[in-house]
């Protein structure tokens, strides 16, 4: 009754007021609502940071290379209209009201999660609603949208007695049904799932694992707020089962960054801190849209702009939210928005290496390099220079899609900076040349000595709160804990430490696992979170692969579409506890290498949901009872103690016990004093060749992009930053004119892997390149195309032909089971 009342009076009314447009009354209401909430947020921000309100407008940055100018700066305003009314941009105030309405049955717990927990969204990192970069509130729409996953009650298990009606639902709707209440099982030929006990479930799993060869079992851990303790315990359990077949979501985001950074600098993580962004001379974003994926980064950039930092973006699409952003927790920016990026360099898809080579070639010819740094602190420059000498400007222009003059403009921007931070995202890594793309960015940074100094750094920005720690904990097919390569020597070291035999051959990555399944060679797949059918290229092929696996275990907090795929023999669902429910608290590692403690938060519990780390170890004990005492931890504190002993850079994690406890491994800056962790302490340039992109004549280059979503979790059909619906194909007006197309026309993209029906939306995207949403665009991704070392799928490297399609011909959306 109360809920109904809230629905009608609160939710719908606010939605009407905040989302509606046009009518003066609505605008006034929207203005009033925004003002009220702005007042609340800024008061909250001040109270929580103990700053007297009258001092609130002063700089709130913890440390800055150059002072942040105080007072308002109208020259940075995005629009004179209050709250950007009538402008196309996300309404972050509406998100707060929405979160309140959505969590209204559990508001106290929801608030405690926000106030005490570490955000389970992206890897920027918080403690409660604060961080270590700026004082004041740290909160964004992603975290608010994820909140409900933590506060939802369980669904009625009867719902799964027949899965047929659920198979046509969108993943978003499946997630919204509620938490998984208890273990469930479905056998081949059965219409749905029935309840089983944990005892029965774990016995069945152990029996099947015992009956399988170690190379025929596979474990995948997603991020979804997964903490370091879970990753560490899981990889130890899996290795006790005799296999390195364990991988995590880091594989599909920054695995190429890890390889390239390690090879070039000897470290495999972001070298600087977020504070280095604020007041440096230049920040460049390569293939990264932080406005969408790490929204609070825009607040850091707001202060950076107030300190005089220039912001540039290298990307095929001129992302509107990177150009102008309304930061809700700052009065000035909330009211008038802020111009963030002022320089855009629109490369074509897969054009980054050519663009970066051209930039460096220009800098060499102009004598704009840091010669002293190159001489004293690097190796390999001569080879790179000779490669650049051999490349003609015609080649570089054709391969980058950018004119020599624009490459010169970028070169000048870089040359004029004494300090700079380079940030990159999936637009760089998700290519067959992902590692080389990262090397090309590192080359440019090294040419100016932008590493190991204050205000300088290389930052592969992470999108999931768990992925930085996931690979570092060793939940990875290609490395042991601490990033140690999988070989005989390291296997022997861990065998001795853990007291059981550790396998010495690298395991399978996820694409390789799917290939094995297609050959009917995989016996067990244990997937903790994730949804391969959504995330991996070629969903139909993925579904076929999953259908061949005799035992699939899906351990998660909510339902996903892959759980509903028909069993070959058995599918078991296991209910997980969230990070906020784990006794003893847990830790995550942020993009800036900060290891942060997130306490257990009192609140309602799903009775049978269990911490995932316990379940992995208990299963391993059932398979290997002789090692039971080596596969047990008294709690998460004991896991942290072992992590500290096992991974040297994580020493100190054992001391994290309360909200706010954290440390940055390696300190605020890696490679400090420009000493690199390589054999000769020098950084390495790498002469990377231009990628050979072969496309049929007339084909477009197509890249996948995010809309209003968090990783693969779509939150809204319309992206408020671009006004784009999920099916749009962003197209340059020149391409549209050439083909006689207009916004709204129905077209079909097709290639050897599938076809994608969409609607043209004219947009500032490079000519010859199209952008479509991910994961829907996975139907066009070549499932065999992956980078050589990291084996990341090439989600941003699609080649497809375009043809007109009538609306009647359009196919159903692809993301159904
Ligand atoms: S920016 Fe990232 S870490 Fe910060 S609140 Fe948003 S999702 Fe969480």
C-alpha cells in the first residue's frame, strides 16, 4: 500500500517533473527540484568534509601542482542557462530521486551502503561518499543505479520452475526480478529449476570436478564489485584443483595495457595519482569516455580546468559529455556546466598508432623532444625513429584518418606541456593491436619524459571496481599472484608456499575456453557473475558453446541470461553475498593503486547467500580433502594476511580494518625519479608497425561504444548524453550525404559474423567510421580476432557493409536467449 502510494505520488510525480520538457511549469519545477537537491548535496558535502559552508567555494583539492583558481570562472561555463535547462545532458539530480524511489523499501540500508561502503561501480574508488582527491561528496549516477542490486529482496524461487517466459526478457529485467534466494538446479530436459541444498549442490559439483581432467574445468570471475579476498581465495582453490584455467573480467579491458606497461616500464599499473591530473599542463584521453564510465573523474577535471590544465581527447567520436559536463555536487558547475575538453582529434577506428606515430614524427622534425630524458632514461629510441623515418605522411594520414596539420596541432599541444597525464580506455585496448596501441601512447609519453614526475603519468583507467585487483591477486590464466608469469619456477615457489602442487602451464583465456567447449572438450564451467552470451563476440556461437558443457555453475547475486540457456546435463545456480554482506569486510584496488577497505554493513541478508570466497574453498576441500587444512581461512582478515605475505606490493593490506583505511601500493607515483623497474632501470620505446586493416571495398570501420550503462549492464534505452537510442548507428554527415541517408533511416550492417539492424543518427564521428552500442554490436565482432599476448577480443575492430533496410524488415533485438 505504502509502496503503491510512493509509486504514484513520489516516483511518477518526480519523473514527470524532472524528465518532462517544454512546459514552463515543468521547467520551474525541475529548476526548484534541482536547486533543492543541489542545496542538500552541497550541505551534505560540507558537513561530511567539515568545511565551513562559507569556505565551500574555495578549492577542495587535496594536492595540486598549480593552484586551483578560487571563485567562479564564467569563461569555463558550458551554458548561461541554469542547470543547462533545454540542453542535451544527463540529469544527475534526477538519478538521486530515482535511487530514493527505487530503494524505498530499504532506504536505511541503502544509505549505509553509500555512506560506509566502497563503491562497487567503477575503479575510481571511494570510502563511503568521499575520496582522497577532492574533499566533498563523491557520488555518481552509476553507483546510484547499482545500489538496488544490493538492497533488493530475493525473488520467489517458483519463478524459475519454467524458464521459457523468462527467456524473452531483457537482461535488465532479469536483474530486476530480485536476488537469487537459494541454490537451484536444472537438469537436461527439465523446464526449469528446483531448489536444492548447499550440501547437495556442492557435492554434485565436487563429484563432477573429480571425474574430470583438470584441463577440462574452467573458472571465470567477473568484477561486479568482487573484492581482492574473493579473487585470491578463488585462484588458490582453482590451482589446488590442478589447473590454471581461471580468468577474470580484466582480460577484456586492460590486459593489453598490463603487457605493454610491464614491457616498457617494468610496472603494470597506473603510474600516477588522480591528484596529478589537477593542475598539470595537459591531460589527454585516448579512446576513453570518462564522463560516461567514471563520472566523478569529471569533477577532478573541473578542478583541473580551474587550475589551467588543458584537456584533449583522441577518439573517433566527439563525445558531447567530454566537451561539456554539469557536475551536480559543485554549485558553479551544477548551475552552468563546465567546458572540459577543448581539443578533439578525431582519428578513424584503428587509427591511433598512425596518429601517434605522426605526432612523434612531427615532434622529432621540430626538435620538440626531451632529449636529455631520452638519452639518460630510455632505450630503443633509434629503432623507433628509424621506423618513423620510413613512414610517409601519406601513409600516416590514410591510416589515421587525420591530416598532417592536425597531427602537428596535437604535437604542438604535447610539446608545449612540461607535464602531462595520458589516460586511455577500451577504445585503445580492444583491438588486435591492443598492446601496440598502448606502446604507441607510452612512446609519446617517453618522448617528453611524462613519467615518474609530479603531474605526469600513464593511466589505463579501469571501468570495474574489481579488475585492478583481480589480475594482481592471480585470478588470471596467464599470471600467478603478484603478476608473476606462470612457469616452472614460479609454480614451484607457490607449491612450496601453499603446500600443494601448483600447475606450471598457463591456463585458457575465455575465448579459448569457448573454443574448447565447441569441441565438446569442456566438462565444467564455473562462472562467478558475468554473462558470456552478452559480453563475448558472436552471441549465437557463445550460446552453442555453453549448451555443450555438461555442468555449468553460475554463482551470482541476480539472474543473467546465460543461466537460462538449456543444460547439456546440469546447471546449478548459487546465491552470492554482495561485498557489503561479507563478514570481516573486504578490500578493492582502485585505478590509482589504492587498496581500500570496505566494511561489512549491517542490514537485511539473503539467508542462503554465501560469500563467494568460502564457496570456492569449500568446493576445493571436497575435491581435495587431503589438503583441507591448506584450503581454509578463518575469515577475510586471514586472507588479507596471506595476501600480504604472498604479494610484496600488497604488504600493508593486513592492517586495513575499518572504513577509510587504505594505502596506495607503490606510493603516489611509480617510477619515481624516472627509475624504471627494468633490468637496466631504463624505459623502453617500442617501434610498433601500423596495423594491417583489410576491409572489403566499400566497408565501414565500426566500433562499439557504451550508452547509458555500466559495462554490459544497460540502464536506459536512451543515452542522455547523446540522445541516442540503443539501436543507433552514429554516422558522419558526409558519409550520410554520399549514401543519401538521413537521421532516422533504417539500415543494416552485415559481415561474415552477423548482421545488425539500426537507425542512422548523424553525429560528429570520423568519416568512414561508424559507432554502435555494445554489447548489442557483438553480433558483428569476429570471435577469432584477438590481440597476440593479452588475447583481448577486438570489439573495436569491426568491418561491415551497410545497406538500407525497411522498418518491416528489421529483426528482433539480438539480446534474447
Ligand atoms: S565515479 Fe566510479 S567509483 Fe565514483 S561513485 Fe561513480 S562508479 Fe563509484
